[in-house]
C-alpha cells in the first residue's frame, strides 16, 4: 500500500539517525505516550494484547502527561515518533494544527471510557464538602480578577473549617490539570456574572482569571504520579489531593472523595455525569502507522474487548461509557476513520 511505502521511507531515514536494526527495518514494537491517568488502562490492554498475540511484541507505554505526550505524538510520522497518545482530555485545536503542520494528517480518536477529576482527603481529614466556587476561590491566582488573599478554607466560605488551604495537584502538562480547569475552576469562576461575561467579550482575560492557579505553597504541583499525592495526603490529613478517580478507588481504605455540590465521586455519579468532575478518556492513533507497525490495529481493537462493564479495564478502575458511546467507539476501533476536527476547541 502507498501508506506502507511512505512509512518505510520515513522510518528508514529516522532509524538511520537513531540506530536501526540490521537491514534498516522499521520499528516492530508499538509505542504509546501520554496521560498518567490513562496509563494503567493502556498497560492492562498491552498485557492482554501480549497474551492473545504471541507473534507481536508487547507495546511500550510511557506516562508523560497528556500535554507532553501530545507534543511527542504531533512531532511527525515515522519510526522515531509514537503511534498512540493516551489523553485524559480531548485533543486541542492548536495541537491538531501542530500535528497537521508536521505531517500527521490522519488521526483516529477513540473514547475508551470515563474518569472523574476526584478531590480527595485522608480518612483522618476534616470531611470537607465543597462547591466549584469554593475550590475556585481557594486556588485561583486572581479570583474574580482580585488579589488572592485566602489562607484557610473558612476565608473562602464561612461554613468551612479554619484550616490552611493545602492542595496537591497535577502540573500544567497534565490532562488532569486541563480537565480540572475546565470542569471545576471554570464553573466556580462563572458564578460571578461579570467574570462570566468575559468568556464572550474577552476570552483571554476570562481564561487568565478563571484557570490560572496560585503559585504559592497553597497549591503544590506534584508531578504526574498520582501515588505521590496519595502518600502526601497520608502524611498531611488536612490536605486535599486532585487526581483521577481510579487512584481514589484504589486507595479507598485510606482516602475519601470530597463531594462537589453535594455529589461525591463514585462509579455511578461519574458514569452518569452527575458528578461535576466527570470526563471522557481517549486514545489517539496515527493512521499512517496502522499498516506499518505490526499489531497496531489489533492493539486498538483490544481496548474495545475490555471496556464494557465488568471487563478487565473496569476491574482496573476504568468507568465504562454509556452503551451508545461504547457502540459508536467500537465501530471507530474497528474501522479507524480520521478524526473530523470541526468540533475541536
């Protein structure tokens, strides 16, 4: 096929630079980068893929964070570049444009399930109940365009305890951070009518006021490893952590979810999108690699074999999407069409 011939030409040149196998053959092992939230689900799919397909090498899966992974994914087509991007949010319009600029012209988008941005505390903590507005007022660099002066939770809401605000959360490269900004901070910010109006009149100003997080010790960037945040919550019972729901579920003996607007993060509240922090999870695949990397098509199909309720991905903590969404994405995983960028933001 023309796609395969194009790959071989690009891959041979790339491998000549990076070090190739004898004869200059193209890479024969799937490479995945991206979200630390999606990482455990992709590694589970990789384990199943290796068991079912003895003739293929097990995929290499790296947790780089969604943003950093997108940069790697969009750098080009060929053996030097990843085949799949794990993403805990949808690809951005600007990222899609970068892909196009670098010759990554055909991208397949598969929603593999749902996750939630969980706010959690130690089971020895103060039993917080928050709203998106509380969280926004506590963490924004300039809440509603004013200087940040809150030092305790009571400073943002008199009904909350007078304990110091200490939140461990993801860095800017994380899709969890992006989703947290969209699903929680934006909603809290929009409770002020004047600030909400900026979303139309001055979108850049709105984004700065609503999603830029304070940079003092009240918010501590804790890398892409959710387990580190879990450990920090155990050491500091008054602190709050932000991570994917699967990490909360895995550590339910030590942590409890903090309700947002009275709704606690749970399988059911996230699966039905009642929980404000619910979000879809994705993988992105390069069409140009499908006929070039052995097993890539079969690996994509493997996700669909495990994402139903009760499936092995659900047992790892993935929340199954509604049946209509699963059926739609089953077709995508089988036919591998190119993403229509029209709805990207």
